[in-house]
C-alpha cells in the first residue's frame, strides 16, 4: 500500500457491495467491473494516517467508500497548503496514474475512512478495454481543474466551533452564522453536545442531507470537544479577544484536522474590550493557520466569515508599480460600487500599501485622502543623500508609514493580509503574515538602490517586486474562494528620452527641484521588476479575474494621481460588465 498505512485489505467481496453505490462506476459497463473483480481490495484507513505522500509512485487507483480525506501540497514558503477534501464516491490518484508520474500531493485521512483499491495493472486493463472509464475520468479531472460543479465536494463541510471560554455565546454565534450561510444558498444544520451520544451513522446522515454541518463544543466539555474536533473538516477556535490562551490549549492527542493545521482562531470582540494577548499568541497556542476577528453585532464580519466558510470568499492581490499603483484605488472603488467586498488581501510594494489600507477597514474615501497626503501633496522620496547604500535615506517613507499605520500588527487587521519582500541573503521570497505591519510594508517597498534595505537579523530584505511582483499563487493558498488581481506592470514603464544626453544632477535639480526623483529612480524601479517579467504571464493566469489598467505613465509620476485612479476604475468597470454570470455569482453571492 502507498504510504505504509496500517490497513488490512480484504479481497473477494461482492462487487455490487463495493462499487454499486458509486455513481462514477455505475455508468461503466458491468463487464468492465467484472473483469477486475478479483483484484479489487477494500480497506479501512484510520483517522490521521497517510494514504500516500507526494513523490510516491502511483501504483493504484483508489475510491472513497466512506469517510473524508484531505490533500496537501508544500507551498512556496514551506507551509502545507490544503488542495481540497475528498469524500465518499470520489477517486484518488487517478491523475498520476493517467499521466504516469509520481503523486503530487500528500493524502491524509481526516476521519476513519473506507477505501477501495484497484492495482495499477487492473486499472490499465480497464482503461484499455473500456473507453467509458477514460471518458468518466477525463470528465472528472476536467471539472476539478476548472473548479466546476465537483468543486463543492472538495470544500470543508463539517466545522467544529469550539469555544475556549464559557462566556462566549456559542448558540448566538452559530445562529448568526447559520443565517448568513443560508443567505448564501447553503443548507445548514447546527448540533451541540446532544450529538455526543449519536451513533456515527446519524452524523453521516447529516452530512448527506445538509451542505454544511456546524458542531458546537466547549473546551471544558472535554469528551465532546474531542469528538467534535475529530469529526470536523476544519476547526474554528472561538476565543475572547480580551483573554489569554492557556498552555497547552488543545488536547495532547489532537484530532487529524488539528494535526494538519486545519484550524483557525476566531477572536470574539465584545464592544470596547481590552486586548490581553496578541492574535499571534492565540495562533501560536492553537498552531492555527489563520486568524479572524468577529466583532459583536458586526454584520460585515459575519458575512466575511460566512463567505470564507462557504468557499465564496473574494481575494484581492495588487502588484507593485510605483505611481502606476494609484490605479489600484480606482479598481477597488469599481468593485465596491458593485457591492463586492474583499475577504483576503495581498500585495507587493505600492500594491501592498493599498491592500493594507483595505485590510485596515479604510473606506474608499479614507484610502483616497491618505494616499494623496502621503504620496501626492508631498514626496516621500525627497530626503536625498549621497548614494552609499541608496539614493534616499528612507526616513520620509518611514515617517509616513508610522503616521498612517501606527504600530498595528498584521494579525490585528480586520481582514487577513500579507505582503512580500525579497530576501537577498537566501534568494527567496519573504511572505509577511505576522509582525508589525509598517515594518513589513517598509521591506516590501525597499527598491534596491533607491531606498535602504531592511535588515532582519542576518537577512537583507528589499522590494518584493524583485522576486514576486504579483503573489497571486500565495493568495490562492490562503482561502478557497475566487481571486481578483490588479496588475499595473508593463514592459514599458519608463521614458527613454530621460536617458538621452541626460543633464547633471545639479542641472536636473535646477530644472525640476528636489521634490521629484530624477530618472535614475525610474531605472532602479524598472530594474527591480525586470527579472520577473518572463514568468509574469504564467503567474497572471492563476487569477480568476485580472484587471489590467491601460495607463501610459512613468513609475515616478506621483502627481498624476487622478489619471491613474480613473484608469483603474475604467478597467475594472469594463471587466465587471463583461464577466459571465457564474463568475459574478462567486464574486457577489446572494448574501
């Protein structure tokens, strides 16, 4: 068996008992199934065990008879990324077999699961002799690759809401969430500690009948809490924002979902509560993947959490691009005008600044006046110095970041956010998901040669655009919804005339003053993104909707704010008007 699972395969079971319940195989000729009947194996994979790992040879075709499994890949930052859930009636490992390559993901059992195994030789016999199998496989793989109707099965459906404090009103929170999910078209059932005595068959029946099951448990009800977490596809740990986590927070023998870091912290805020611990402390204590905030009676937070649960969240990634990044502001306003709200934010360089503003909860008007104040009415690149490590000191940039973002931690933001910088020490992208927001933004903005790098211990961090100017793939790994990208990168974002018989520095200063950066600033900014252009087109394809503002302006034309904003608004508006109904439904669900 792949992965060395401790299982006991059984042969010789009646084929109808094994395969008759699977619509996938019911459409095949009976003769095809009969031909490999003797080679079919049935086995149980205990919760938490591995079916196979990435890189293992594909030596069998699997079908899930009961239970639930999860597929993971290793992300660019080394963190495990959830690919999807696999449920009863679905195949496993078929793509690797068809392509004759090793498995690309790790497969784990989320709960005790029954599987059927067909050896590679028998699978190949079937596909050679019966074209219907290949047609069904092709149909299924195509749907998976395109995110079609089969996608719904890959979403988490059983959530455990586990409270760490008896003062959290679980019933109220569950009722709010149920209402919000039903507004999104989901059929939801909520079960509390009364389900502790239910047989597994009853819980299985709920999963079959409802789109989503929410299990409510309190941490002090130890036995039921363990049972609920052991049953869940994903665990949401509800904690008071004004409390501190106990250590250890979770049981010594955690559920498979917890072991796989399929756990999120939801900090519940009650009015003007004072923070006793940072969100990062709660995340560290729970070994959680994400942190959300749920303010009392805040319908925006409830809707955000419901969209995330339902796989209908909307992510936004904004590229760097100097002054061209103003276009992001117009694009965001166009989406907001259509009633579309963003649940996950990411960006690089100037795009990170604007995405952080959205994650802060700033309105369109607030983003507008803050950006104008910070970059248009005065220049943050006016503190020129003799170039030892950079052309400007960077003190003006740091002053503006402090003024507008203060000492806010990334985990404190209203919506999940990350930005990227480039680590010149190890040649890798640095993803900033934690820590002080302005420090992360300062690193993401540090254009080599223009601004001083950020020193983090032994590491030298510069502008994220050097290695990754459009972190859409990293955003996709953060949630299960649709992703919008706004990219202002262009092959020609620099004026060649500036480099023909250029004046001396003093000549430039006499003509233009010291508030505007000289042409070398454009050269450095353009050079920072040149290395990424070759792979940029492929990266763009990962976006579900890509906004490409048509604006002809230099990277350092900080005064052309209105032109860029208008271009972004026009590009996004045009794209939204042309989008098909399926995409618009995902961008703006009913609720």
